[in-house]
C-alpha cells in the first residue's frame, strides 16, 4: 500500500514541469514590462499595472503549488495547510480585483467577468476544498490540482498575451 508521500512522489515530474512553466511565464511578464516600461509607468495605465500584477499572481500560485508538492516525504498537513493558505490568498486577490474594478468604476464585459473573475475564483475555490481534504489526510482529490494548475497557467498565459500583444486586457482596460 502506498503512503501519502509515495502518492505525491508519483506526480513529481508533473510538478517539476509545471513549476518550470510557471517560472518561465512569470519571467516573460517581467521582460514584457521592461519592453513596455514607458507604457506601464504612464499614470493613465494604472489598470494595466494592476492587471499585470493579477496575472503574475496566477503564475506565482503555480510555482508555489509545484514547490509544495516537491517537498520530500510530504505529510498531509505539511502539504494541505500551506495549499489552503495559498488558495485563501488567491481568493483574497480575486476579491481585491473585484474591489479595484468597482472602485475605479471600470466597465467590464460579461465574458471578461467570466475570464478574469469567475474562473479564477472557481479554481481557487477548488484548490481550497482540495487542500483542506489533503490536510485531513485524504489523497482522493489530489488530481484536482491538475485542473487548478492548468487553469491558472492558461488564464495567466491568456492575460499575458493580451498585455504583451495588445497592451490591454480586452473587455476591461479598453482604450
């Protein structure tokens, strides 16, 4: 019978790969910001900087999740509790994003609500539920972290593309 650490170890290659992907994409965000430094520094582009930070947070979450899964001889509480804390921070970031949009009176199209708020909230919520289950010593929801990681990478990459190519977030930072 496999121990919890053995179950985690079976996914080691996946977490190495996703951690590297997240770190690479985060690095590309810094390169994009450097290439468009003047645009990012403009007072008119506070929303662009905010959305860039939001995108970087997705990549940072993927890196953190990957690192936590790569800790040798991982225990349920040692994995689940930090993941639950990380998911909670992700949900707080989501709430801060909504507060920012409301405070700045930005008009957000329906598809943008789904892409930039509803999907990340669902992913972080799924992560929190899975993390709490893991902290309780159960490995049955571990595969859900694949959905969380792939979802965060996809959302982050899509946001990054819009920031680099279009220098805006369509449906949110128009203009």
